[in-house]
C-alpha cells in the first residue's frame, strides 16, 4: 500500500469516526466514500480560498490577538447596550 493510500485510509477512518459514526441513517461503503470525497473537496476549496490571506500574513507578519482585550471590549459593548452577563 503506498504512503498516499495509507494517508487516505487514515483520513477516511478519522472522517468516518468523527463525522459519520452514530448517524441515524447508515450509509453504504460507496456513500461513505462519496461523503469523504465531498469533504476532501470542500476542505481543499476552503484551503484555496484562505491561502491568499495566509500568504499575506506570512509576507507582512501579523500581530497576536489580544483575546483578553477582545473579550473586555465585547463585554463593554454589551454593557453599553444594557446586556449583562
């Protein structure tokens, strides 16, 4: 079995375990593989759409998100709207 095939099998197994197992309707093997291929296609599309932003960050640097400041700002905004925790 080639390395790529082994990787596909591992990814399919992970996809099946995380996404398909436990669903009310059972899928055939063919349906499961089709769902996995659709998932791979969507993942590739998302990666392609995000790549320009990733490249820009790599080229221009970026700043770390200050999560505490973001959360504090959100809480302040909610408080100004009269919404409390």
